[in-house]
């Protein structure tokens, strides 16, 4: 490849990219682009490189040709053809890279859209399921009334057919002394409340037990 040939010959001459650029009256970045294959020197610059490196242009271009007399015009035509081929190859590489990048971006966008759609469908199904369950579930209420040290405390619990608690509330004294939020079963919660008051010398009575619940 032309870029590799320039780099090899430059090093053989002991030139840095900056030194070579100064010899050719170009900036260092131009030499760097040649060596990386990002761009190629024009015909005039190829001749300058050929003279500086003391090699034929054909060696720079990486093709071996037979020695035969040729006019300058025909030599320039051959150089132009080689440059055209190199430029076409670079252009094709750039097109392939752009197409690959577009495919990757398209794939990512499709994947994101698919993930959003799946999430939306999942949330919709979950909401419908919960609505269906809620519309087909019976709710009940149990209320306890407890006394301790002359004070009366009440607590109400709303639960379903499986005794799972959905709502609860009452005097703060009960929730402050019993981990009501950490219990999901109505029977377990009422037992904890009764045990607390009995252990501390009080009493606890269930005044409502599994009464059908009606929303206020």
C-alpha cells in the first residue's frame, strides 16, 4: 500500500513526519494522512516523494513494472490511473463504513423501540390483570378495640379472601408499639395486637370480625 511504502521509506531515510513535511512544503498532518491511507498525494507530490526517497514512483505505488522508455506524459497518465484506483478504494471504504454505521444505528433504534413496546405491553397487561383481580375480589374488615392503663385504642384492618391486608389504620399508639406494616396477614396482625396488650396488663376485643367492607 502507498501509505505503508511512504512510512517505510521515510524511516529508512531517518526522517520524522515533521521533517518530511518540511521537505515537501506541507504540514505534518498531511504526511500522517498519507501513511494512514486517509488520503493520497497527487501526481506532482508523488514525483517529489520519488525524488526525495530515490525510488521509482512505481515502487511507491507498490507495483513492479518493466523498465522501458516512456514519455513524461504517459508516465503521468499511469500515475494518474494509480491514484484514481487508490482514491476509488478509499471512497469505497468510506461508503462501507457509513453503511455499517447506519446499520448499527438502525439496529440500536429498533432494539430500543422494541424494548419500549414490550415494557408498555407488560405494564398494560399488569394493570389489566390487577384490575381484573380487584374487580373479582371480596374485601372484609376486622376492627379491634383494646384498653391499657385506662386508655382505649382502636385499629381497623381491610383484607381480601386470602386474608391479605390491603388497608389498615387506627390509633398511633398501636402502630408505634407493633410493627403493623411488616405483617401482611390479618390473623397474624390481630394476634400480635392482642398479645401486646395482654402481656402489658391490658385487654383487646374484636368488635368487627370479617365484616364485608364498603368503601366510604
